[in-house]
C-alpha cells in the first residue's frame, strides 16, 4: 500500500480511514461515514473468510482465498460436514496464535538486561534495612544482578515464586520414550529368537511322546503353558508380576512438586549443589556463622533459614508439557524438581550465602473464610496432615493453621476457593474422606459515638447515656475486680491491683474511619516501626533505608492530619503502642501526667534516640501496660473477636509508695549501682505477693495522674514478678470495661460484588441482594449491549450459596464475582433495649424483633463455647384461632 509502518501503528486505532484512490490515511472516518482503518484492514478480511466458509459455504470462493493466502488444508478437513472445522484449519495456518503470542512476548516484554539499579537495590534490601548497611559481599552481588551474566564465574541467583503440583506421570523421566530404529530392530531380533526357542521346545515335546496322537497333542500343548518361562498362560506368574508392579504404579501415581523460578544471574545446572535461602534469612548473620569461602558442597554448619540441596532436575515449561534440560542461563524462566522438602511457598536459591532473600509475592485475594477439618476415620489423621501440608505448598493463597485447641484449620479466599481446596484434599492430596465444619466467619469489635437518634428517629436526651452507664455498673459487680473497679459517667474506668500497689485509669474512644483504614493498610510499615523501636530499646543498631524512613514520616504526617480536634491534640506524639500484635488498627495513648517515655517515632528524630525512661523499674512495668493492651485488643468483650478502630487512653497510672522493713546485717544486700541499699518490702496490705526489693531511702509521693517512682531493685524482679502479672491483668480488664462503657458495635467482613445481568432479571438480582443484607452501590449500562453492570457490597457471612441462588433466580442470566473489600460497622446495636417512651410504644416491652448483630454475636459465642443469653419456652400452650372453632 506504500504506507510506512510507523504511520500505520499510530493510525490503526482511532478515527482514521484509508482513501483507496489517493492511497492515503485520512482522518474523520466517523464524520464521513467511512469504516475505521482497523475494520478495513483486519475485521473485514476475517468476516469475509467467515462468511464464505460458514455462512454461504462457497467452495469456489474458499479455494480462491486459500490460494491467495497460500494455505493448504487436509482433504478430510475440507470435506468435513461441520464448516467450523475447515474455518479452524484455515485460520490456524493463516493467523497462528502461537507465533503471535511469541512475537508479542519477544517485542513487548522488557529484556532482563534492562533492569534498573533502583529496582535491584529494592530487591536486595532485606526488610527495612538500607542497601548501604548490607555486608560488602552482599553489595557486590549488585553487579551480577545488573549484568545478568551467564559466565562461569558469575554467582547463581534464582528466585522461586511458587510451587505447583504436577502428576508424576507427566514428568519427562516417567513418560514412555519413543524407540529408535536400532532399538526396534533389536527388539524384533529378540522376538524372533524367543519364537524359535518356543518352536524347538514344541518339536522336542512332540518327538518324546510315544503314545497315541491324542496324548501327544496334549503333551505338546502343556509344556508351552507350564514350563516355558514368560508364557502368557501362567496364572501364578501373572499374579506375581501384578504383585510386583502394583507398588510401582502406586508410587508413580502420586503428585510431585515443581518450583516455578527465574534465573537472575549465572547458569543453573542439573545436579548442582546450592543454598536455599528462606524469606527470613539474614545474610549478615549467615556470613558471621559460616566460614570464609564456604560453598554449598562443603559441610555447612546450621544457620537459621538456610539449607543446602542438590537440583535434581530442570524443566522447560511448555504449557502442559515439561522438557528436561541440563542447564539454564540467566534471564530465563524454568521449573526445578526436587525442592518440595526445602521450599514451602517461595524462596531464593544461590551459590553464595551473601545473597539476600527476595520479598515474597503479595496476592490480591485475602484469605478470609476458614473451616476446621478432621478425617472421617481418626486413624487417617497422618494422611490428612500430609495432605494439608501439600495443599498449603501447592496453593499460594490458602493457609493451613493448627489452633491451640488442636484443630486443623484451612483458610481460603471464598466459597468457591474453599470448595476447590476441599476437593483437592479429598481427591488429590490426602485421598481420604474428610469432614469440614461450617465456615468460620471472622468479625471485629469496635465502639462508636453515642447516637443522637433512637430507633424511631427521635432525638435522644440523657436517657440512652444513662442506660449505658447503668448497664456497665450492673455488670461490674459480677467481675472479680468488683471491689477495686470504678466507672465514672464520662466513661473513665479506674481499677486497682489486688495488692493495692498500682492503679490504672483508662477510657476508650472511637478512632475516625480514615485513621482505621490507614492503620490497616499500613500494617507492614507499623510492624517495621515496632522492630526498629525494639532494636533501639535493646541497644542494637539497625540501619533503616531512607525509603522506609520517608514512608514512616508520611504515615506520621497523615495521622496528624486525620486526628484533628480538641480531644486529639498532640495525640500522634503520645502514641504508646499499636495493637493487637503490635501492628493492628488500635492505638494506646499515653495521657499520664509526668510520664515522658520515648516516642514511637524516635527513629525519625536522632535526638530522641538517647532519651531514656524515668526509671529502670518504670521501664519494665511499661511493658506490662502494653501487654495488657495487646491482650485486650486481641479478644474483645462482645464475642472474643479482635478489636478494630478503638483508641485506649491511659489517663492515670499510680504506683503506691511502700515501707521498707529493717533487715539483719546478715541478710542486707550490697548497694546497687545508684548507691541505695535494698531490703525486703512489706506493703501496708500485708505484702500480697510482693517479692521485689524496695529502696531504703524515702521517695516523693505522687498525686493523682502521676507516676510514682518505684523501688530501684524492681528492674530485674518486677519485670516477671507478681506485680507485673497483676498489672497486665488489670490493664486488660480496664480496657474491656472502658470498651463496654461506650456504644459497642460489630464489624462484618464485606465482599465487593460485581454482577452482570440483563434488564429482565434486574429486579430479581436486587431481591437476592436485599435478602442477604447486600447494598447496591451503583449500576451502569454497558454501551452497545442490553447488559447492566451492578456494583454492590455483601457481608461475607451471607455470601454462602449466593452465587447458586442468584443463578437459579435469574435462570443463569446473572453471574456474580466476589472479592474481599473491607470491614464495615453493623448499624444495629446487639445490646439494644427500649429506653425511651417512643421505643416502648413502637417495639413493645419485649422488643423481640430480629437483630442481625445479635444473631451474629450469639452465633460466634455459641461456637466458642461462651455464655449465650437465650429465652426458651419450657411450658407452651397450643392456641387456636376462633375461625377454626366453627
């Protein structure tokens, strides 16, 4: 056509058309009523071929088109009764998909040599460590990454992204290899020789018979059956052969695992001995523990997260097929066999122990649905354990856990994924009958602001608030801290330890929704921040990369911007800890007067690194406060589920002064580092469980809201002594009671539901969503079709059977797709009772209407064996209507 390739690439998509007379590409196809260039050059030709072959079945036109395209098809395809067979044969030669995909991969995917230096440093940075802080031998591997060299002296660096299960019969070494001409000729000669030996034996049997013809015939056939080795009629030999071959078939039939990997440097060879580096491997620790110049072939001492193995086999991944390879150079993707005992999900392989591990891959699908699994026959428990281990290794999105109760739990992404994992366990990995419990749906507990409207949309006065405080005061005497617990009308809970030595005051506040979402999304960054602070408290040096410091500073700035208002003044600077597990979406605030502790953001300000707590004993008991907060946020008071979006502010922390009893000279302790002599402490309440040493010199009394300086000897004993244990328990109970002093709510896990349906079944789709507590966000019509795209949210607890029900109700015209999205507060109060006059009039005195939050909470409490308040009718009377008496 005389058109340059560059011009055609720019104008193939868009409002352009080809002017055949001028042989030019012109703009304005839509305005002039012309076909776009892509339709003219591509789609028209495909449609013409389809019309000639399938629609009109014009053999003469098809022959001309095949001649012009240079395509030759087999006679059986051209004479086939189904025209689509001929169409497929023509298109597979005219437009082969294999060549198109291969050329696209070669032209569009970037070369391994184009890797940037920044990406290499990001790959090699272990956790939050800076690249410059890595050992020198580790930094030298950067050149091997950038060069992607296949030289003999280049170190081997391979990343295994996942493990996938393959049937052992599909491996190349287990397949039947086609015979060559020489092997076929040799086997024919062996068959001729066996036939000649058999004929000779028959003739010898016939000549040795001197009796009648019938008996000679019998004698000539029996030796062929019984005496000739390898004969087909020997049942005993066939049974023995079957018995010998049976275990071989069973051994070949089991699954094996192949590692999906990519070579970043060096040449991987079969039989090569390498290091397997786990995701938590530290190259600095490994180099210190290994001798200089240690290789994988040497006797290697035990190093955490480092093992040695031999690469048994290398495979070229050809779709379903696997081809054996002897070596693979850098820049290629390959499969590695024999690593199932060394790699769980992902790992790094290298010939150098200085190589850092790569960061494991993150998947969008979040495991949220869990079930407890047990074998139908208890004797098959070892098979189930092995099967779940294989499933955990084969599925990167599934998780296998063993709870404290001994239950084997399987965590999956959804209902369909759960069913697939259970089928794999039954049919592929465990091959036993299993019993699965009902799906266990996680919930979260939170507090909200006091509502301004009641259940009938009337403005609330002080009645609701009074009812909540009254409810907490009624429940308080049932606790074991009844004599030491005080709850004021403002929600501040004050508890004293049983030995009367410590008093803690805590109040709970709901975090803004934006702050909760930010903390949940930044959980890995908060975990890194906690690791840095722990290393600073222990006096260890940990160099953090500038990128991580920037992310921490950005997190602090965003928290400061979101926590605005009088009650959140300087709240970011007073953050004590995050929880649960020290990186969750809950905050512990330090509002105690006179207690200046190091900030959690001390890694951002070098001047704060040298800051010390006010006393060694106080620093130890500081950890007790944090431990109580972690326990409280891990299991809430509603149904023992983790808390989310709650801020606990410690308003008061008093440590009472004790009296020192004089000791005999023989038992007097030596002076400590501060020059104070230690003696046994006798508190005023008789020394209930106190075993720490008290300072002999008097100390200042502390007022309310201040921290009393404790005894000097508690630094060693107080950390694990009775005072610490009582303080942890008191802090946990204070957080739980402060939580109950606020309006409590459950949070449900929510799916994002994308549904494609026609206009005829739109009402049925809305009916199914409304029945299952779903909520439609928006809908839009797909252009050019009569299909609607519906976006909705659906609770995970209501999602089981949702896909089947919506297909049945719409006769298969609607298909949903569910993806875990977020956590959402359930609006209804599980503890709601009528408190206002309008509510009594509307709901009645019993108020026994359906409460969705209460139903969820009772189901979780019943599953965990907790107390459930239920009203059961013991002596019911059957009632009849008057209409039936006629």
